[in-house]
C-alpha cells in the first residue's frame, strides 16, 4: 500500500470509530503531517454531508510567519478542504517558547469551535508519540504521561498516531506537495528537537531499530491500564463523596493507585491548578499516614484538611490538630 493510501486508511478508520459532527476541522501548519492529514480528511469525507474546515495557526514566531500561513492556506484549499481560515496568535506565557506556542495554538483551535465543541484533527504521528513518552519518562511524570496522547480526546482527534513521519512525507511527495520546513524543528535549543535528532536515533542504533513503534505500543498499553484504573477510581469517588468533601474511611480501604486518582480528580475539580505529584502525595498522607498533622497548602491559596473523618478543601483558616 502506498504511503498516501495508508494515511487515508488511517483517517477513514478513525472517523469510522468516532461520532462525526456536521463539520470536521483540521489543524494545519503547512508541514508534511498536517498537509497529509488535511488531504486524507477531504478525500475520506468528499461524498459525505460533512463540511471540512482547515484552521491554520500563525504563531508569529518568525518574520515571514504570515506569508507561511497564507501559503499553507492556499495549499490546503487546493486539497479539497471546504473552508480555510488563518488564526494569528500572540505567544506568551510560562514554560518557554515551546509550551507557550502550544498553549496559544490549542487555545486558538478551541476558540474556533462553536461553544468549544466539535472535532479538530491533529497531525501527531507515531514519532510524536514516541517523543512524548520519552519526555514523560525523563521527567518522571508517571503512567498518565507515559500513556502518551490519546487518539480521541474531545475535541481533539489524532488519526495518525500509527503513521510515521516518513510516511506523511512520502504521502506529500505522492501528491506533488513541498511541505514547509519549520526552522524550529531543527533548533537544538528545544528538547523535542534533541530527542528527535539525537536521542531517538541513538536508541534505534543501540536497540537495533523499532524503538518508536515499541514506545507507541507501550503508551497504548499504559493508556488502557490508566483508563481502567480511572473507571475504578470514579466508582470509588462516588462512594466517598460527601457533598464537596471525601470520606476518609472509604479512601483508606483502597489501594494507593486508586486513592490518588480519586484525590487528583477531586482536587482538579475543586479548582486546584498546577497540581504536582508532591502535592498529591502530601494530600494522600492525610489519608494513609495520618498522625494528626495540619493541612496541605495547594496552588490557588487552597488548603486540604482532614477533620472528623473527612477531607475538605478551603481557603486560609486556622486549623487544629487531631480529629
């Protein structure tokens, strides 16, 4: 099967497995992954009553970024996409330029959706998945991070997680397209670039190949396990919930993996942001290693406390020891 046919099949299989709305959006950068994805989406949906819409995000990080975005819009329109839009964003924020650009891009894509709902296809490939898993491993981010990117995480869809970057490049060659080469993808200042150009090639050499698909398989297996544990944790949460609080007795009877998932969901739903593993383990100690200690301060000037057999979350107030 040709590379182009392989990409089209991946998109067809993905769209057959999800609820397809009346409009399907495709995020387009002008690179090989997004162009191959856009063409395949237009091809698969050409005889269906579904509008295709390309969203080109201009990050403004290079002097000619507006020109690049306009050219990408012209190319993707020629591929059969019904509607093409260019969205300019201002990249600022925490975590360096990579994280800031990603946050700005996702915000623009979500804002382009009616009420923030719909389906936006992203051109992440098997290579991107492998890099994501390695980043999570190196940062000690836990199984949720090692599980990588989900194929369908509404509103985001990633049909190409089983497709390699080489295949999207080959698909563009078949189409007679010359994708844009983002200079940031060759800049060693960025961690992902060094993973792509140094770490993964070295692992491929040391382990005699097959590293990217092996990492992708590992991510898929961990994702299945994580989703199963999340389902069990949701049931525990339902039993432990006491209005806005949690019953300590119910939580204490559960394994740590389930208990911490319940606590993580409870804290995030209660408005705690930038939750770290250290925060989570400190709150878990109020259940599993209770010695009458005081509360745990969390981002947002919130405090998790244990009182009278319950965990509660509140603003700054004096606490007392014991129950």
